[in-house]
C-alpha cells in the first residue's frame, strides 16, 4: 500500500528519446524527492522540492530535468540518456514542519528505467 | 567524503533468533538516523527514527540504538520470522532542517530461515 504513485513502472528507451517519469502523492505532503537506485549502490538523492521550490540539486547531469507544478505532483524529464542511467528511480514525499526534523519519507515503488 | 557502511550485504538468521544489523558512518554529523525496509520490486518503507540525543528506540519487535561517539547504529529484530526477510536500509539526515534529503547505506539483505 502506498500513498505515492509512480508511472510508468517500467520504461525502456533509446539514448536519443525523450520521456518523462511521473510521481503523485495523496498524503498532503509539502516536500518531494527524486532518488536513483542502481544495482549494488546506495540510493542517491537527485533533487529536493520544498513547497514546489527546488531546494537541492545533487550535482545531477542536465539530461535529467525535474518539474514540480504543485506540491502533489513531481516529474522527471529525461533526454539523451546514457546506458549508465539505467536504474530504479524512486520518488518520495514528506511533511516538512517548523522544528520537526526527521519526518519519515514515503516512497513510491519506482520506475525501472532501461536505456538501450 | 561522507560514508555509510552497513555490516554485510547479506545476513542469514534462524527463525526465532534476534537479527542484529549494523550501520556505521564517517565524516558525518547526523541530526537523526532512520531505518527503512525494502522488499524486491518495491520502494523503501519507513520503520524507525532515532535522533542524535536519543540512545534507544523501540517499536514492537524492533529496537534501534544510536551511538554518536562510535558513529554507529544497531538495528535489532527480536523473535525473527521468515516474513522479516527483506533488505534493510540505514539513512542519515542532516541538521539543516527543512526538506532534508537522506543519505543511505547500501543496505543489508536479511534472510530468516525457517
């Protein structure tokens, strides 16, 4: 059971294609995140949005472009990807409140991306 | 650079025993530490939070300790069951406040054998 929905669940694309990953949260949260999970590597933070404003870009290549039109939706636009970008892309959300650190992050089940 | 190490890639425990997972970190002063469970093909699920000024937290069969001097957290599952088999992730958060992104370890794949 998850209040964070990611689509599509699987995506295969060529290096010259353009595609977008979508994330939607139904939990009333105000912060959203993109993480990348590659085999044998820890989850890597990519982007953070707090109240729709991007607050962190963790040195992610420009071929990944995030968009957060409102606090419930988050997109990751992909173009000219490389084979090493094949991974599981996870979206998460949380509720940020003044003085309350460490709120749990709620994850979607991810999009499994394969670059041919 | 910041580094998080979880004791082993895989841990086999007999059903009914206590499973103990380790999370060590270097070059980091976290404000809090979280543990997540991840099943194959699914996203991580939050289990427990422990803050820097706390030594121990418990939730049902789960217990977490946090030693900021040793830079280590231990995660215990007592009376383990085959359904506890999963990958367990340690994650650290900074004191920056706001929408902290987490720094994760690689995880420990726990297998509880009947």
